[in-house]
């Protein structure tokens, strides 16, 4: 009995030593899979752009796992369709956090903003496809990180371009949601400070004829229309502009700056300007040519058909995973606070030419400050400018 008691004592001491050294217990016990949660809009009102984005996120996880994972550890990515419903997003977030996720890939502005307080309390680093400027300030959203240029900066860059080309009034035609209205007030403030005017006009969901909204554009005397919406309604609006014979320049922000918009709008897309923080598949960017395109070819997929938003999703998940890689390389436990610290250490982090280099700090989680303007010419987005930032 004494011998057995002594052996039990030795085992307990050994276990305590392992725990103290980080070799047992806690997040990295047995070096199991690294769990990340996610939501996608695959059947809701933004599914036309969310589906390829989700494919890019999920395929990057497959790419990592097929190439040895993160220092031998596989990524377990748990995600579901939430159909753009905030309550469903909150339910799935709760489910995944209870299952031990250490980071989260979100989607929409409404759900991302609704979750930001809980995300901070739970210490879960959170990236999404929402680029609301409200998410860039760590004082309000300490665990949210933006890979794309904020909607406010996108709109201000569009306003700068409009002003340079003689516009005095710009209409923002926007999705009727927090996503749609996100850049409106910042754009109005910039316009007022620069001798311009901005009028915001909602685009009700399910509308097949935007004549009423375009009448408001004409009544306001707007020379430019900026669209803050996804591809399908943006294409309908653009065809209505052509049908009505309006001589109004259109600029699409991120979520209608894509191949689907051109396909749906047809000839009406010619001359439309795209304000895109992300490089198109035909751009020749290093990450696209050396990583994304070889993967899609091997998987039997056509990257040019998958499009810009696939590249966008891949790049976003890649940044999150690279932060986790750094945590592992530093010999630290893969926890939310450690991932957050790794992200805040990103200084000119390279996305392989898909975006400008990303820099996060403890006081600014808006890592991308610039974008390029493209113009549809002969059915293809052609680069119109080099990178432009808001204010310069």
C-alpha cells in the first residue's frame, strides 16, 4: 500500500510539472485540433457574394490541413449558413464558443456589430466580411480586426474621385441595413467639409425596379451614384440607370465590385468604376499566382469563375491562421488573447499583393487603409488607379 501511494504521489507530481511547463492541460493539451468557428450567408439576401467568400475561407482551411496544418495540428473549422439573420448568428456563435473555439470568422455588419461586446468579453479574435468603421477602434471592439478597407474610407475615396471629376452632389444608394448605412454619416461629414453634398437613398430588398430611387437621384442633382450593396441589386440599379438614359457615373464599393455584377448588368456595366481593396484573380498578384490558383487548379476549380470574393475570403482566413502560426511558433498556448497579441504585432504584413500590407496596433484594428479603382472596359475590370487612401 505504501508503494502504491508513493507511485500515485510521483504521478501527481509529474502531472503538475507538465502543467507548469505548458505540456499538459489547458488549450494545447495533447496538441489537438485548433477550433475556429464561422458563419456564412448561403441562402439569405447577400448569398450571391457570401457564397464565393465562404468557399475561399473553407478552401484555405483545406489547403492548410492538406499541407501539415499548423505545426502538425489540424484546423477544425465549424461553420453553418445563418441566412443573414442576426439571431441565428448569435446562436451559432454561442454554440461554437461552448465547443472551444479560439477565433471566429463572421460575415455581415449587423451580426458582427451585435456580437462585438460578447466577442470582447469572451476574448475571441473575430474577423468578418464587414468593414464597418465602428469595428476598427479597439476601445469599442477590442477583438475585431478588419482586413478590408473600412466602408467609410471606401466611400470617402469614392467622394474624392467624384470631387476631382467635378461632382458637387453624390447619391449613396445603399442596402437597407446597418451594412448599407455604415459609411453614410462619415461620407456626409467629409462631403460637407469639402464643399459637397451627399444624399442617402435606401434600396429596399427584393426591388426589381429602382425608378423611384433614381428619380430621387435626379431631383437631388447628383452627378455620381455610389452603390453600397451586393451584386444582384446593384446590377438591377445599373440597368435602370441605362434604361432611363441618365448621364450619371456609377461607383461600386467592395460588395458589388465583382465579376457577378458585370455578368448581371451586361452592357450597362461598361464604364462603371469599382472601388476594391482586393485584387482581382487576373491581377497577377503573387498570392494568387503562387498559392490560390495552383490550389484551385489542383482541386478542379476555375478561379476566374470563383472570382474576387473567393480571393477575399482566402486572404482573410490566411491572415487569421498566420497569427495562430505565430502563437505556436512562439511556444505559447493557442488562446484568444495570444492570437490578439499576434495580430496587433502585424506590421506591414504581406497579403502577397492582394491588398496593401496590413498593420494592426493596440489602438487601431483597421489594418487596410487603401484601395484601387478599376473600371469595367469590354466586360472586364481594368485598373484605373494605383492605391488611394482616404485623405490622400
